[in-house]
């Protein structure tokens, strides 16, 4: 049986390209959102993107509160189970506030739709959505991120916080898994 560690990874976006795009996203977000809002990063995949985005947002003049929410639909596989579940507690500082929901990758759209609606049910004044990567060809629900880093074809990607069976998160770039 082939394991994730046995598979080669081909670089798709290098660290410098990602950094430039994160700065561009922060400028676009700062132009649309109020200066103070709550940023909710989805764990685990978006933790690296969230950290870089928060620093870029500060440089762009915003003052976000930072929260995290852990959800899962993949487990250890390479395909979404189709069911999104919350792991742990809801963020505390969303009631009545504008919220930016940050995710690593959108494919089916289920996670983004589920978490956006969950934040609204828990009192967020408004929710904008941001995804580092978007695979519109895989969308099964009607939702589009408000802010997108890169649109990609239907590839299985890892790195920059995105994993396969808890491997490859440490890569400072994004690549595709071969084989």
C-alpha cells in the first residue's frame, strides 16, 4: 500500500508567490471590511494562511480579533466525507460583529457554507469568506468565496498548512501529490 510519505510532491506555488498573493488579499479585504472585525480561521488546514494573512491585514491597517474553529470533513482520506462536523467550542467574539471566515481550500463548498451559516446562527453581524485555494470544478453547493487567493484545477494539494493524513503541513509552498 502506498502511503503519503511515499508520494512525490510537485511544487505548484512557491513561498514568494504565496506571500505576494496574501498581501494582495489583505489589501482587498481591508478595502471592503471595517477596520475592526473578527477573523475566524478554520483549523487545521488554514493555520499557516491565517497567520500570514493576519500580519498582512495589520500592515493594511485593520485590527482583527483572532479566533479559530476546528471542523472536519476529510479525516485521513483524500476525498471529503460530505459531512462537516465541528470539533470543540464555537468562537466567543462573533456576536454582533463583522466576521471574516478564512479557510485553506474550497472544493465542494460544504465546509464554507456550513461554517458561514453556523457563524451567522451564532450572532455574527455579517460573514465574508476567504479561501487561499478554490477548485470551482468540484463545487456541489452554491457558494463562492468573497476573496480567493488562487483558483486551481481538480488537483490534490498539500503544503502551507494543508495536509494529507497529517503529513506535508510543514512545507512553505503548495504542491500537488503525484501518483
